[in-house]
C-alpha cells in the first residue's frame, strides 16, 4: 500500500465531511423543502470522498484531475505505483489526493485498500466509487483461453462488485452513496473479435442492474455508464496480445492479420478521455443521477442503431464484413446416427434434451458432474428403449482434466452438435454473496461453456459441419433483484454465443441460443437453498417471503420436456435460427420486459420481489 497523501493533516479527517455551517444549512433545507432538497444541498456544498479505480489510465487519470478541480477529495487507485505518481505530479499543489495501490483481482489487495481508506478518513469511508479500471483482449473467441476470459470477469465484474460491497456498510449507515460502473456499449451488442470483452460487459450490465434495485432501499445510487470507443491506451492494450494468438497452422492466422490492420483505425475513432471524464465528474455530483448514461461518438451510435434496427442475420453479416470475415455458409444438420454431446445431461432440461435427441435417432454422449444422476438417466433411457443410443460419462465443465478424460483424444472428439445445458443458479442479495460464489457462477455457466467449445469445435471447423446449442434463460434478458450473479452469467452466455455465431459461420458451424422461462427442474429450488447458508442481516423481510417468491416462479415456469423437444428440433433443422424462446406462459412477458422503460421495470420488480416491504421494515427499524 502506498503511504502517500496530499491535503489536510489526518486529524482533520475525523470530522469529514463538512463544517457546522453546512450542517446548519442542511437542516434548514430539510425543514423548508424536504429530504430531496437536503440531499441537493449536501451534494453541492460538501466535499466528497471519491475513490477512482483505473486511475493510472486515460479516463481514470483524467477523472481524478477533474474531481480535484471540483473540490473533492480523491483516492486514486491503480496497480502501477509509477503511474500513480505521474497522476500526483499532474495534480494541483496541495490538492486533497491520496494514492492507493490496488489490484481488483487480488482479494488481499482489496482488503488492504479498504482498511487504508477507512483509516485515512477516520472511519467515515467513501461517498462514491467510480470504476474506470478494465481490461480487453481482441481476437477470435477460439483463441481466447478460459484463463483470459476469467481475467476479464475478475477485472471488469467481480473485482469492482467486491470493492463496492467492501465500502457499502458506511454508505448504508448514512443512507447515501454512489457506485458508478464504467462499461461499454458492447454490453448491448456483440461484435466479432470483441467477444471476451463484450461477454464481461454484458455480465457487468446485468449485475449493475441488480445492485441498483437492491441498494435503492438503502439510499445508495448505482449507475452504469456505457461508453463507445475512447481514444486512450486501452485500445492499444487490447490489440497487444494478437501475436500471442498466432501459431503455426492455425486457421485464425489470416483473421488475426486482417484484425491487425484495423488497429490504427480503432485508435483514431471514439471520443476524448477528457470528455468522458467531465461527464463522469458531473454524474458523481448529481443529487438525482440517472440509472445509466451513454457516452459515445458517431461510430458507436451507428453500431447501436444497426443492432436495434437490423435482423440478427443482417447485423451479423455487417459485423463480418467490418472485420473482413468470410460469408457464413449453411450449416449441415446431423444425420441419423450422428453424435451429439450434451453437458449437464442429468439435469431436468439436459435429460429431456438427451431423450428427445435419442428419439430422433441421434447418438448422444450424455455428460454430467453427478455420477449417480447419470445412472438414473441411463435407467430412464433403457426403460424408453433408447439405451443403445445414449452413452454416459462423468464430466466437470470447470475442470480441463475432466473434460479431456471424458472426451478422449482429440481425434475422437467428433460431434455433429454440442448441447450445453450445464449450469447452476445462485440466489441472494449481492451484499450477502461472497466473491467466490459470484466467481463460481460465472465459471460454471460461462467459462465452462468456453472450455467445452474449445475442446470440440475445432473438429467441427475442420469438417465444415457442426452446431452449438446453448441455454440462457429469460434471466439473460432483464436483471431482477436477488439473482444478480445468475443474471450476470446468463447475460454473458448470450454475448459469448453471439460472438461465436459471427466468428464460426464461415466454417459451417451454427450457433443457437435457446431461451427458456423459469422451468421446474430443481434449479430454482437449489437457488432457494443457497439462502439458507446466509445470515439475513437487513434482508430478514426478504428471507421471510422467499418461499412464496419461489412458488410464484415455479408456477409460472414451463416444461423441461418442451425445452428438450425444442433443442432436438433445432439440432436437426435445415436452417437453425440464432435465437429460440421457450418461455411458455412467460412468452409474452419475456418479449415485453426488455422493451419496457427501466423505471417501469424497477417499479414492477420493487413490488414483485418485496423490496417495498424490505424498505419499510428498514425504515421502521432505523
């Protein structure tokens, strides 16, 4: 930790934030105009303690200097001490600037930063956190390692959320505070060669939405700023790893060469870091901030409009032309006797898909992490006289060794289709979830999918035939309270499969995302059981009504058998669609929710998930 601080002596920090005159002014506004006017006065007159992550980069360092100009005390956080000292040299003499060495991927570093900030502020903590840190790697998803995708999640999603929650207790006690996440417009569209970054941005949008709804009951604002391309070293860094993705004989070398020619263009388009920093500084000081803000140049605006107005196939074709990928070719359907790999095959939807595929005359390698459940599946197949078509293997999608053992040597990994249904669901308020729980959710549902794809898709590309069918529920469209980690994984799965669809099309490999509603398979019940391991804290009212919420979801859910039949139909279709919804009774709602204004959704979820009762209970207890 860097022991560097500029500004007032430490003894002054005990009385943070302001003088008696400001306190009297606050009371006057409160009496005359109510709580909102009091908050307005506080924001305009009181210097805030603000921590900025990624302070060593373009937007982060520019934001630190802008906030200092606005009179705030700033904690500039970053991994590289030399770059932090450079920010210090640019700061005005005597400015209230503190330097904090922080690695968001390291829980120990995060805890040290928390302790240091609390000590320097006399236990007061922070009024706002702005996350300007991030990482991106460009390149085909088939050249992105699972470890690299995990780093994207750690830097862009789980690390920022863990830092937010580390400083949340003080904000909750004061019933005010702000958490501002800087993301990218690729959280709403998918671009080939940007799949890893886009996947993490989709996850960030989902989990930020859940945080916003949950923390609103404590008076804490949560904002998401979606930026287009920004002219900073961040772009150059994203392209720096291209050479490491080349190897002799790789089918992606030519694509990487073409991508390298786009580097100068990518570095020139976009907005200035100073413009973004100015808008961020204004948002931090806004007493009534919007839930989100978009900051992008003309190029980003055109991308968003094209994504919204064009059919999926047309948008994919446009993206392929932009990055000079060949045209997609029609994928061939598996013939009778072909082999399909199913993950999570012992679960409700996995077993239904296995049975449905076998009923169509396809050989199925059914894999799951649970050997006893696989035995039960084999017995069901035997009773249905499908045993000769279904072979079972234990496989853990989080373990490369397990995947290798289950699938055998590379020459044996020949599948006409991959059906990925493996997944878990973690429930609970985000401030009660451990970082490890969020990490595991993403590791199983998203990184696990990438591991299996990297194991079987190369042979599909060689044969110019193959299909990937992945599941992402209605939770991949709209984020709601108490399922933040699960929403993050489902949003990310949508982004991952879309990038693969764009990149693998010219090899004859099709990618379809099947989106069920809430299906009665035990996944919801398992999520409910995860609540029993938590201490309710301020969420006692939620825990008391958890069973009724689960019951409502179960009744609204569809049939696993219907999902299985849909998967089998997509597997043998002449032209498989990019998306298929199997929302059952939630079909109309699933299509309407993403189109509804955010304010409407927040009100609906506030009532549906009992947030109003939670807030009322908290107000009565305070």
